[in-house]
C-alpha cells in the first residue's frame, strides 16, 4: 500500500447506507455534538477505544466526513478482507513496533485534507479507564492546518449497545509554539486525553480515577 490510503467513495457510501440503519436499530447508536464535526479540511479525530466495533461506529458518528483509520496488520492477511477494508478507510499498522510507515500514511491523509481517526492510547480499555496517550498522536496534531476533534464512545463493548458517541469542539493547540516537537507533542496528547475523559462521562462512561468528583 506504500504511502497511500484511499477511500473508494462508492463502496464507502454503500457501506454507510447499509450500516447506519443497523447501528441505529441494533446498537441503538446516538450521537451528541454532531455540529462539532468540521465540514472540510484536515481533521484528526481522537477517541477512546473499548471495542473492535469502534472504528465503523465512530465512522458513523463522524459523518458527513469519511474516516481513515489504522487497523492491526493481521486484518490485512487475507486478500479479500484486505481489499475491502482498505477501501473503506483502513490502513495497516504494526502495533508491536513504532510503525513509521503507518505514520507516513497518516500524515499523507491529513496533508491532502482528509479526516483521520486515531486512538491515542493505542489499545482497547477493558473497563473504560483511559491509559496514557501515545505521543505520536500528539505529533500529528502539530502539523499545520490540522484540527483535532475529540470524541468518546461508550456501549460498543456490549452486544446490543446502547452506544453513545459524543463529539467535542476542536482543541485549541495554538499556544504550543515553544520547546521541542517531542515536548509539544506530549502536551498535545495529554490535552486530547483530558478532552476525551470529559466526553466519555457525558457518553455514559466511567469517571476517570484521580479525576475530581
């Protein structure tokens, strides 16, 4: 796949037409804060992660934007599965290493003005408690013109939901101009997690340990 990650617009539209009614009925999906989804331009959506169903559900929550997202490389082992998921936004990442190619693909997605979904923790949470953010997500947020939109999802870990998605306003990172890129990326990643934690409670998830009650 190289440095390309391209959505097939017709296949994506068909998938949305099929899945949206399913999500609303079977998973009882509801979205709050939809007005916070930017209509155009490069957007880095960041969210917590509690289920393997999160990417397509969050894709529905981010409409009308079409989301690209990283998926574990094992899902691309089968040619047919690889062909399908790569055309609805997925591109492979090696979760056991610092995958520089995945980061290059992510940057390419944002550089051309598209939308990217990332889970800053890099893994799922079993109990809804958020872990530390991976600084790579913060680094992507520092690129010129990228708007960072926090999201939270809850209920996707249950077979029939209900699933609630909350979308927050874009984060203001304009003050992160001093210091090394690594230090600024760490601050950006931490701010993402603070915003996600607030949205997660609004979505019905647990209060985070150590947060003020």
